[in-house]
């Protein structure tokens, strides 16, 4: 019997826009996907552009997005620029008919994020925001357990994202590196710890626990240097954030993030408790399993480790979505939902009162 030839997988030609530190992670991840061709890089800085292209064996390098679009050589882009350029570049590429993955946070504010959602819908193109911890299998398995009703109706949520680079040198000395200094300065485009890593923990929480109804936030930038300045950087961006939240389903929760947590290089923690049990994730312990206390175990306060089935990365989801012509999560609409929570957090901290999402 004659064998039917296997249909070849279409090649997705992709460009990376921006050649900073995170862009290298994007390049490596996309190049590891069969049938994904890293065809171009866009970077305004000539030295960085040349180094990036050489490092990742990229044949085409452009100064700006217009030149990339005029060349017509790619199907999709990954936007890894500073936050202020996420929306204009993503919209420019969508209007040119390209699929777009964008780094977090999706935009500078919720109205801007909603415009990105509208443009993606109008263009009919695949769109994703890179909430990178969606690449960990633990969060998908825990979310499945919660959504199945295994722990009952939700009552309480406790979550944190802890880093320590302001109190340690685990990632280098922040005082001597623009890579870290800009994250402490609003004048350099930083939204502080809430915008930088708070965006991750809010997605991590609300994926299993559901949407947030209201936020009461406190944000603080602690003194870090004489006159709170280092080499032209004014260190005024919040470096600790505490949010008390109400969920739409009625649960209460606390979410906090800081750069001052000595002993924790990069730890995400989540505990969701319901009427029938609790689930817990501690990424310092494992990113491929979660802990569960349910059934008869709740009477002895005993926990068991639950292994999570393997999952694919966001980069693989993006390329898969393009091939299937079906948008997987997390998409721009999800990014806009998280942006709305961030906006409410900033508004609440400024006003000194709770803010209901959609109201000010």
C-alpha cells in the first residue's frame, strides 16, 4: 500500500523587535522550535543590533519597524522593547498583517491595552502577551484543580512575588548597572515593582482564582541612596507593593511584591483556600508540581505533592496558534485584564482608598 506523504509543517518567519537582555531569551526559545525561522532583528542601537544578529545568526537587521515592514520578509514579530513602545509597535505590526507576541506589561495603561485588543481583533491576527510563568506546568495543574471544584467555593487567596536584588548582589550590584537602575526610576519608564513583577503575580493569581473586583493598594519607594539618586537616575519608583483584593467570586486575598526579600532570589508563592481544601504553589520548591490538601486530609492538615503534566512554553503556544489559526492564551485581552488591575492599584495607592475595577 502506498504511504501518504506527511504534510510539511509551514515555516513561520519571525522578527524580534528590540535587542536588550530579554530579547536573547526570546531568540533562543524561538530558534528551538522546529519550523520557526528567526529571520530578522530590529534595534536602533547599531552595536547592539550587530551583536544580536551575529550571536543568533540572523541574516537581516533593521534600524526601525518601518524598514522591517517594507521588506515584507516576516510573518510575525516578538516585541521586546521598553514598555512605552509596546502599544505603538504592536499596532503598527498588526496593521501590516503580522502576528504579534508582546512582552509584559502589555501597555502603559488599560485604555491603551484595550486599543491593542481592538486592533488585533480588526486585523484578525494571532496576539499573545508573554506572561512567562505560564510556561511552568504547576500553575496550569493548580488552575485545573481549582476550576474543577476540587477545593470548593473560594474563600481566601495569599500570593507573593519576592526578589532580593535591592538587599543582595545575587543578580549583580544594582547601583552600578543601568539594567537595574532604570527599574527604580519613573523618569526612565519604570512602573516600579507593581508594574514589573506585580503584573506577573496578578496573572499567576487570577488565572486559577478568577477576576478581581476591587483593589486597595499601598506602594512605597524606600530610601536607597543619598538624595535617592544614582548617576542621573531618580529612584522614585515603588519597590514594595501590598494589595488587598476582593475577587468577583467573593473570595478575599492579599497580593504583595518586593525587591527587598533577602533569602529569595525570585520566588512566586500562591495559596488558594476554599470550602473543601487548599492548593499551594511555592516555585522555590517546585515549578512542576503543587501541594494539595483536600478530602479527609483537611481534618489532619496534611498535604500531598501533585505532579503536573508537562506544558509548552508561551513561545511554542504562539507559533502553534499561528499554524492552527486559533489564538491560545494568554492573549491581548488577558493582558488588558491584568492592566486594568494594575491601573486600579496605582489609582488606589494615590487616593488612599479601595478602587473598584471600572470605576475611579
